[in-house]
C-alpha cells in the first residue's frame, strides 16, 4: 500500500537561491520543525549517492531516518529515499522559476507503510500533508525575510 501527498508554495526569491537553501539537507532543521538534526554519512555537498541521516520528532517520538540522494539536478530537482523503518519514504523537491525573482517549490512525499503501520495510512497522509504545509510556510518566511 502506498500513500502520496504533495504541497507547493511560491517564494519571492530567485529559483537558484531557494533550491540552494532548501536542497541542502544541513538546512532542514531551520525550516522543517520536525527535523531536529542532520548527520552526513558522505561528504557534502548534495549529489547522487550522498547519504544523510535525519533525526526527526513526529507525534512525540524521536525517529532516525537514513536517506540517500537518488536524483539531483541542481536548481531543479532533488529526490531522497529512506528504506529503513516502518514507513519508507521518497521525498521529491522540485523548483521552478515563476519570474526572475520568484520560485514555485513543490514537495512530494510517497510513503510505503509496512506491517501494522499500514493501518494508519489515512492518519499518516494527513500528518505528512500538514507537516509539509507548515515546513513550506516556514521556508517562505525564512527566505523572504532575509
């Protein structure tokens, strides 16, 4: 069973700037409230095959998600996948210039719950959508304010 959710936002900053910031896993704790730490297992920067671990707090639980960069086109697209844990997730970031100084950022998450986690798919989808909405709003505030 698979669940997929998508959110997008327009940010009044150039595409290259938005992609450079949001596409760097090290900045995730600054704009993703649920990410409390990021650890690189390969040397930065982001590239296909790069591996990082996200330490997240979701529904009061601390979870550790190792992720690997599956696709990376600078300034356009980043795809990361997690394979471990009860809910493997593929996260895709897409950046598109709307105007010279404005970017549309889309985030897609596809989850494949395993075992008993399958029972919570509707709750999982709603939680992912809410977190993505909040994260993108925070990213917009952060980038547009400075």
